[in-house]
């Protein structure tokens, strides 16, 4: 299994909640081990945006898919669009 310490991903409109689902997340392939970033499933962690010094609370969920959830405030603050990294 691959261990991940940093994640850079091109997001799409579905992840941004712009396709009618209103869910905001990042889909993570299940074969990627991001336990060094998220040691516990469904446990809320806080990350700091180094550019704005803002803090955001997110959590990892696992089911049929592995997702980092709770990114709506970050996406809105950054005015992100599909295709952004």
C-alpha cells in the first residue's frame, strides 16, 4: 500500500457540490493510505491554510468510497472551480 503525506488533486464539480448533490469532499482512491494525515476514520481534524492562516475542520469517511468531507467552507473561501488543484 502507498503511504501519503501530502495530497494534491484536481477537483471536479461533483466534489465542489455544484452538480446538485450539495456534498463537498475530495474523493481519495481506496488504495491510497492517508492514515498519516487522518489516523482515525470519522474523527474531525483541523487543518490550516498556510496562505490565509484560516483553519478548517475536515474528516475522513470510508464506505464504498474514501472521502475527505467538510471542505465546503474552504472551497467557498477559495472560490474554487472544477479543474482547480
